[in-house]
C-alpha cells in the first residue's frame, strides 16, 4: 500500500508541475516522463479524477489528446481581479482582493518597498498603485524589509508586464493565486529560495472617467443612483473592467439646483478600441434614464489631471461656471460633453478625479495641491 501511495504522490507532483508550467498535461506527457504505458497512466488519471484531484479541461478531438489539470493548483484565490490602465508614461495597477486584510498587507509592503511605484493607496479591498515605466530594484526579506515589491513595470505592445519580487505569503500568492485572477493574461515565475521573482501580464487598458450631473429633479431621481446604475450597465459590456464610483460636492450656494449640489463620476478600464462604443452606450443610458431634461455627462480618457483642469473643478465648487467655459475647458483637455446644463457639473466631476473621499465631499477643501502643470 505504501508503494501505491508513493506512486500517487509522484504522479500528482508531476501533474501539478506541468499544470503550473503550461496550464495542462496529457497522458502522453506523464507516460513519457515516467516511461510508463499510457494505459497505466490513463488508469491513474481516471482514478484521480474520481478523487477530485484532477479535472478534464479539454476532451480529445481527433489527433489532439485530451487535456487535464491538477485541481490542487486551482485553489480559491484571494485575488479577484488584477488589471492595468496606461496614461502616457505611467501605469495604474488595480488589484481587487477578497480580503481587506490581504489588501492592507499588500498596501503596507508595496509602499514600504517603493520600487517602480509612485504611489499606493487602498479603497476597501481595491488596491490602486501608480507606477513609472522601467525597473527600480528592491530588497525583500524579513521585517523590517518589505515582503513584496514591484520592481519593474513595462509596456510592451498591448500588454503591461509587472515584475514582482517576494517571499513567504506573497510568494504563494504569486505562484498559486495571481494567475487565477480576472484580468491576468499570464504569470511566469523564477524561484531563488527563499525569494520568488515573477512577471504578471495584463492588458494595457485605457482609463475612462465619466462625469454625471443634473439627472434628478426636486421630486424624482438621484444622480448618484443613476451613476451606480450606469457603472453596472457598462460593466456588463465586453472589453470593460469597472473600477468604481465617486460622489463629489459642488457649489453649495448654487441657485436653482436640481435637488442637491453633488455630482458623480465613474471610472472604467476599457479596451482602447472600445472607448467610442462605451461612450455611446453611456450617452444612451443616461438619456433614457435621467429624470431631468438638463442631464449632462462628460467623458475623458486618462487618469492624470493637469492643474488647469483641476482648477475648473475648484471653480465649480466656489462660484458659478457657464456652459461656454465648460466647453472651452473640455476642448482643451480632451473631454467630450453630452446633454444639457448638467455638463457643467459633469466636467467638474472629471476635474476632481483622483481625490480622496474626504476632499471630494468637502467643497471647502483645496483640490489643487501637488498637481501636474497644464499640458
């Protein structure tokens, strides 16, 4: 019996290794490695399928052999989604985790490591990181050294390559979990004990912000609710990764508001060639669902906000802005406006992208500190 168990362990070890390396194995692969008859290996595969240790991933088709995977390499992953957007020479990395504790761990250690990262912040279970292109090495190890760091980010064609160095739990995440996250196109791993360095490949998506305002009336509707509905609607379309929804306060002394003085914006990561289609879908949805005929939306691509665009958002929180001003600012900074009077506040929402919640919700707070100059 011990020999049977040992043989089972050997088969599973090789099946796991092959699954990790190329995503599957065949009976021929295993038979060749062990110099064992295919019929014997097939018997073992069938037995391990019954035990739940192996799964059939692709049936035999003609001369193409059936493909299998070791189910032990498909654990419940703590990583839900990993995806990236590009704006010029910077990349924003989004890592959504099942656990707030795990997200906080990565936030702490990534920030401590620095490396290729320009900034790190967390919103619940979503970790957002701004990165420079290129490589900036880090040392990982036991405390007080960071356990994980992003040492390089590269834009190659339609893809972003993140180079990650880690030990311990983060190494397990890299080798066994990240490849299962939605948005990940591939993971390669190189191990030099106890350090693991790997590459995570994701699509180079476009960042799209959609500002929304004046969709409600004094008795009906709410802009934040319509914005949430829009986010859910667009998230179902091909080529879209939803990022989030924000509420921002505008001028509290504005005369004749619809119902309040807040606007909303939603953030999306979109396949670049799908941006026009997503914009059209957003316009149709808001036009159909808005309670007010003065609804407006603004659409802009890119997560970097120049100082003069932010200044427009500041003006919308402190004074009365005309549509003519909004149109001039939109043209200057590549935003597109649709709808009625609401475009003024919708563009203000776009101008406030990237600010923390406490600043967005307090119109007395300064919004222009530490920003890039006008482009």
